[in-house]
């Protein structure tokens, strides 16, 4: 129907839905070309060649569009500067560009270059000596991240000591698995140890100046990803490891690539939180867990880290899932049900009685065992004047649950309770059991000595 504007819209929608479909990009390029938008058409043709290098027909179309685009550029130069030759206009344009590049600061520390052709002349081609379509594609690829499957535009580009440029996030993920450059395989262990990821100022300036719209779209995609990762209800990252409890410290040694990524994302989004669950043979991880808040991270030269966290709140898992190798979950947070009147009076009596029982049990422990508990968990928290003040109940209950000799499944059952009364009764039963066991052990030791 020769309605090229609508044709471009339709083709763009198809490209978004199927970014690797060469025919979609070809349709979009054709519509752009027919509509007189030659520069944009050339980009789409080059994308087709990148996806299907042996597509001769598209290469020829790209060549035609490139020539048309260059002729249009020459005409604009002549019109803007009457009386001057095309060659003079191009020469002045080239000098101006060189001046811009010279004014942009180089990356800190300098770079080792593997190829002498790297530099401004390798990136830009002026209309006075136009490259072949394959060369145009190579130039465009200088703005694309090698590590991204969909070959997205660079975002937060950083240069390695060996002279290669990648997106910061892409490079970090690669180095989680292997401390070598993804392109030339040069060892980057020292680079990883210093974590000196300085953004490449030159590349950022070039992207902003010559691919501003594409960079804005790339930034929008990144912001949408960060927003999605920041949702601590729908896609909560789950660390499958040990039991964790509200108000109780939980130090972690992180070495697996998937958890390195998970910890970085929790810091980058600003939430500094993730869920902790124990493993489950059928579902992968348990249906209840505790959110952890990152207080500090210490990185080691080989990429490992020690993460200091503390329990924040309990949750119930509504659905299990995975993202980029680590587990995620849709959750709802748990809070204790509050009581009033006579129920509250009974609850306060039970609370005080179990607290005294817990204090007596801890006092009766041997000195070496006390020292171990104190070094890991600190002192028994004081008794709460209002046991219902916190949504998770008194802190001393969680301290006691963490130090009592209980299996994970038993601890998980108590963690999932939303009745403080039920939790206190369960803790009292455990205290009675361990106290009796301790007395029996003392009797056995006494008889054996006699």
C-alpha cells in the first residue's frame, strides 16, 4: 500500500518480538529505505548481515542504500557551504571530528593494544573513501558488546588491560567463571583482584554522540531490568544454604558464580536483601525462609567474598523459579497474629516463664560451649516488655532457636508459625527435652566414674 511509516511500525514490532529473525529486520530496512530514511535502513541491513553473513541480496541492498546515503550527505554539505568542493567539505568535517576525539580524555592507566589499526581511524569512515558493506559491519560492531547474545549496544563500557571493551555487567559475569579475557584469553586475575573497573570515557562519548537514540533505549532496558530485580515480592533471589532467623547474624562465604551474581545484583539495586532457604529434594528449596539484609561485603582477589548479613523478616514461598542460574521466588511476608484480653494475659505469663527456662538452660551449659555460642551469636537478648511489638515476635526466641541443638526441619516448622503462643510452647518442649538429656548424660558420666 506504500504506507512506509506504518510498515516501519509493523516491522519494528516484529523485530522486538523476534530480535533474531532476519526477515523481520529485512522488512524494516526495506520500509525505511522506501521512506527515504537511508541511515536507519543501513543499520537494519547491517543487522541482517550480522545474523546471516551469506545473504548476498541484503549485502547488495545495503551497498545501494549506503551509496544513496553518502550522496545525500554530500549534497547537504554542498548546500550548507556553497562555493566549496565536496572534498574540501569532507576534509573539514574529518578535521573537526579528529578535534573532538582529541579533546576526550583517555581511559586511566592507558591500554595495551593488540592491533595497530585500533583508534579513531578504525572506527570512522568518511564519505571520501567509503568502505565495503563488510567493513561497515565491522565498524558498527565496535559499539556492540561481544558477550551479549542479542548483541546489544555497550552499556557502562569498560576496557580490560589487554585492550578489549565489554559491558561492565557482562565482563563481571564472565569473570565469575574464568579470570581470563573472553576474547584473547589473557589472564585478568590481577585486574579482578583490584576491581579497577573504570568506565571507558571515549566509548561512552562516542555512543552518546553518534548512537544517542540506541543508547537511550539500552539504558531504558537496563532500568527496567533493575526495577524488576528490585521487586522483593515477585522475584526474590533465594540463597539455598542454611537456616536463618530474624534479628540473628548470618555470615556467608560466597564462591559459586550464580551467588556472586546474586549478591552483586542485590547491592546494585540498592535493596541489599535476598531470601535464605534450606534445600528441598522435590522443590529445590523449602516453602518458608527468612529475608537477609547485607551489612557488609569483603571481596577476595579470586572473586570470592564474605558477606555479613542479618535476618530481617520471615516469608512464605508462593511459587518457585530460577533466573540466570540462581533460584527466585514469589513470596508473601509472615507476621505474628496479635491477641488481646485474657489471651494476652496468658501469653505474657507463658512468655516470661519460657524466657526464665531458656536463661536457666544457657546458664547450666559448660563454659566452652557458652564461649562458642557467645562468639557466634552474642548474649541472650533481654526479655521484651511487649512481646507483640515486632511482627516476628521477641528477638530472644530466634536467638534461642538458632543455638538449640535442633534439626533444620524442626527449626523450619517453628519459623513458619504465625502464633507466638504456639512458638513459645514448641520452644518450651525443646528446652525440657534438652535439659532432661543433659541431666541423663551427667548421671551416666557420674556412674562411669564410680
